[in-house]
């Protein structure tokens, strides 16, 4: 799922506000904090898109056809997706 820049910005503000309201962190520079939150979110979304593509390609490349939506497909997709995300240093 691709998020627009406006949605990412909105989510970043919610995260920033939540962290501040819960008194977890006091930001020295609010704009820099928002920028970093947006960057992390954008980076993760890119990794997630890449992992999705790779997982689907791996399933398609199997010698037998595995129908999308089947239990086997779901298990394989989750396994391949998590492998790819963990390779990039993110948790799924």
C-alpha cells in the first residue's frame, strides 16, 4: 500500500505528538524530529514494497503453481516477506 506525502506527514505529526504528550522525549528541534520520523516511515515503506515484490516473485518462480489466497501461498508469502524485511534491518 502506497501512502501519499500528505498521509505520511499526517502520521508523522501523530507520532511526534504522541511521543511528546506521553513525555517520552523532548525534541530540541521539532522540525528536524518530524523530518526524521517521515524519513524512517518512507524508508520502511520502500523496504516493504521491495519485500512484497520479491516475495511474490519467489512464489511465482516455484516449479509448481501456488494459487494466491491459498493457505500455502499465505504461508510462503509471509515467510519470504519477513526474510526480505529482516535482511534490510527492519522488523515486520
